[in-house]
C-alpha cells in the first residue's frame, strides 16, 4: 500500500502551486476522457494473487 502525507497549504505561493497542479491534473483527466483513454465495460477488483 502507499503512504499518505497530508499537510496544510500555507502561503500564497504554495496555494498557487497547489491549484496550478490541480488544474493540470484536471486537464489531463479531460484529455483522457475525450480520447477514450479510460477503460470502460470491464470491472476489476484489484486483488493480488499470491
């Protein structure tokens, strides 16, 4: 599993950087949706087999 590190965004520069990155992620998601790059019709349960 992954590790999550959560912190409060302090300062205008940090807030701007956060929102700039968020907008880039949303733009990338929009491109993926527009171009059919997200798999549909198949359900995966993400279970590891050992």
